[in-house]
C-alpha cells in the first residue's frame, strides 16, 4: 500500500467517525417537551403519562400520595434519566443486570412498584417487562388512578372545610393545607377570598 493510499483511507475513516458522532449526538438546541401542560405548578398522572420515564416512577415520587408531583417531589433532571428520590429510569436500567433491555422477575425484586405489579404489567406473559408494557400499564390504570385522586382530593377538601360552607378561606387553607397557602391568591381567580372545589380541580388541556 502506498503512502498516498494509506492517507486517503485514514482520512475517510476519520470523516466517517465524525459524521457518526454528529448523528448520534443529541441536538443541544432542541426544545424539551413540556410536562406541566396546564401550568398549575404540579404534574398529575395525565401529564406524566405522556412521558414514560416519569410515568414509570410516578408512584415512587408521589411521597404524599396525593396523585400529583409538586416541586419538592419532582426528579431533579426530568427527561434526562431521573435522579434523586430513589426512582425512575435510572433505577430500572440499573436493575437490568444482564443489559438485555428487559426486566425479569428476579431483576424486578429490587424495584418495589414493578415487583408488586409484575403480573399486571407483563401483558404478554413472557416473564419480562419492557418499556412499552410499562407505558401501556400506566395508560390502562389512569382512570382508576384519577378516580382515587379525586376521592383523596374530596376527602382533603372536606377535612379543610372547617365550617362546612363548601369553600375554603385563607385561614382554613393555612391551617389544613399549608403547602397550598402560597398559591392561594393565584388560584383564587375571582378574588372572592375563597377556594372552591372548582378552583382546586386540575386544569387539563
């Protein structure tokens, strides 16, 4: 092989490698999909369902079991492998010890939610769980989860409505729903000094 031929081959290889890296690299300027679509400051199950990684770890992140994720419960890096709060895609990938892209029954033992619901999630009964099965499971369970969330919301509202007039004053919110107190004025759109059930209902797109 001549020196000229060798140089041409090396140049071609370098160019091919650079091109492959450019294709594989994520576009830094690409906009990330918005999760809190109704801009209410929290993420409910409906919004999370559009993001499989977040949906897969929703129950683990929802520490107070209110059916939504506030700022303190959200992963620090949504959309880039959930970190913190002990859940998400990072844990699922770590559990996949043989690296085959599936979670077996034995591998699921380290993932509480998946382990408990393994049979329900494993829709084709092949003994493995893949990402699409997790997504379908959350979609299938969404009506039940929304009904449970509505029930819990009604129970909290009733407990906070100390004088049973069907609305919450700032004092009642401060005493029974302190985490909501800072959002009181924003949610009280009609400026009547009270929050009704309608004011507290999730705003869907």
